[in-house]
């Protein structure tokens, strides 16, 4: 990326999150990604004459949840508007959205950068319906239309022009995706179009306060593409200005094959859309009681849980951050602490052996088939010295998935319970010491690091069943005489 100390970028983002409702925003048509084209449609989706929309109450609830999580002002009296614009894949010929009265105003989202934290200011969060999908690569002569997605409920999360680099934009969208998943209002799968981003990018001389001419890059469907598109646009704009040109206000698209953008059309202004209240949808009012009910049922947010994990369970910054990276992980941790107080060991096991197994199986904590009680018993088994950590992780943990047997029962079946009988351990220790007189001599001359060699040999001889702590004590006692 070419940079210039003369300029700074100013970026505003519009993130569209598809709400995880069962049906569309204004009718009962089912929402299902990957369904056969045009199988989840109805007269309302098709905009047949005489049909009337009806608002999905769950979509309103989800929008309010996101607004509360972002510290927005919830607008209690608002309405939907018609946005008049030619959508080839929206049969009505207009989109039902919100304009004058978005459901959420203001708010902020905290991002963490390498050297600082800061809050990105939001302008609004509003509800709207999605358009269908135009498919250009099936037929050589015609564009094919799939209307399954038409009418799907979205929230559009609009920032102020308050981001100043591609890295900040990358971090912000990552936080939005984490938040909608945490609240369980959107799956956040950008590859399926559940989360999409439009980036408004401009540049100005450093020290200037007036915004430059902006360009909007539409429908960025991965965090990588968001970062690459913004970096390209900043470079492109600086190049135009430095060569004496003028930046045109445009809508552009991103070509992921070569990380460049290209012009689609001149950018419309808001008044080009001719917004007016939708006459078929009455204004809706959110009562104080309704908002209090949603607030009461909100989960603790990641930042709140992060602090709780540190204060209540004594976890360090890293463990607390990793365990609150997604809600399923945090939920599992909180289920396990019911059965054991070894909080640090729970974190170590979850972020170590358990996460490794899940990665190998292409799973995560949201589809984990492991009883928290059995997991806690495994941790306690190791803490009690009955099985060593490495054997427990390699041999017992994989067998606990979908198992009804306890870790102790599995350990007994595998004959891997650690031997703590001093007499039996002493026999193995004596045999190992007798077999390595030269190493004994080196150890007694000061090469104390050899203790690991002796312990390892006892471990081999016992087939992993010797308690390493007791073995170490026995060996040191014999060699230091």
C-alpha cells in the first residue's frame, strides 16, 4: 500500500446484518440459505396487487437488542418508509426501509488496536428488507433472479465518518460480527451474505476538518475484502489528487481476484430515493415495559464478562479475552465452573487440548458434545494426581465426547491410573538408576538437568503410570545421598 504523510483517510461503514428470524420482515415466507431458487416466496414477496405487509415482531426485538448493546437511544415511536429505487430483484420496485425515524440513534462500538482502544461513533441502526439475488453466470443471454432472499429482515448499522484506516475498519467489523453472534441475532456468516459491508471512503489533507468527496464501495463480503478495498481506494484517491485530478462521487465494486475496485455508477443523494412513510404499514410504538423486558433478558456483553472472569475467577487478561471471544465458549466455561473451582485449569484445558480436538474436527464450542460435569471430573482427576496431564489429554479426553462413562472409569479401563505406591515406584527407580551408572556419576558431579532423563526412563518402564512428582522426589533422594 502506498501511503502519503500529506493525507488522512476518513471512513464510514454501513454494515448490513441479516436477522436470524424464521420468516421475512413483512410476511411469513421462510428464510433458508441455499434453498432451491424461488421456493420461499409468496404473493407478498412477489408484490401482487392487493397484498398487505405485516411487520415481524421478532425483527424489531433483535434490532432493539443490538441498539441496547451499542448504547443507542431507542426510538420508541417510528415507522417504515419506502425507498424508491430500481431494484431488478425486488418485485415491488421499491424497498421498505427506515429514514427519518431509525429504530436506534447514536451509540458506539469499542475497538481494540495494537496500541490503544477507542470508541467508534454510530449514527444509527435501522431496519429494512433485503433485495433478492441477481445471478449473471447461469445463462449466457439472461440474468436469472432468485427471490428467496427478497424481504429478509436486515439491520443496517451506520457509523459516523469516524474511522481513519483500513485496520480500524477491519477491527470494527470484527467487533460487529462478534456482537451479533453473541446476541444470537445474526449468524455473521459473510460467505453466505448474512453480514455485508459498504464502505464510504474519502481523503483530506492532514489538519483539515472538512470531509473530502466520498466514494462508496458496495457489498464487501469478507473482512479481508473490506481491508483490501479501503486500502486500494485510499491509494487510488491520493494518486488522483497528486496528479491534479478530481475525485468523482461514485458507487464502486470490489474485484477480489486482483484486489481492486471499479466504478458502477454515480452515487445517488438521499433525496434521489424520494423517501415517504409506507402507507400500508402503521407506525409502531415501543412501550417502556417492552424495552424493559428486552433489557432484562439481555446476556452479559463480552466486555462485562471479560471483567467478571478476571475478578470472580482470577483469570489473566489472555485467558479472559480468549474465553469471551464468542458466547458459546464463555457459556461452556460457566457451566464447568459449577463442578470445579480449578478455574485456571479449566481455561488451560479449554484453550489447549479441547480446542485442539475441536479444530481437528472442524467444530467449535457451539456444537460441542461434551458434558461439562465429565470435563470437570477429568480436570479434577489430573489435579488429584491420578492421571498425568498428557495421558489424560491424549487418551481420556477424546473418549469423553458423547460418553456416559466417567473419566475415572475410562482411566481404569485403559489401565492408566498413576501408581503412587512408594514401594512399587522405588523398584522402577532402582532399576533405572542401576542401568545408567555413567549418568548417575554426571548428575552427582553437578549435572542436575539429567533428572528429567531419569524420570523419563521411569515413565517408560511404568508405561506412563508412574506419578512423575513422586518419581522425581524418589530419584533426587537416592542420587543426593
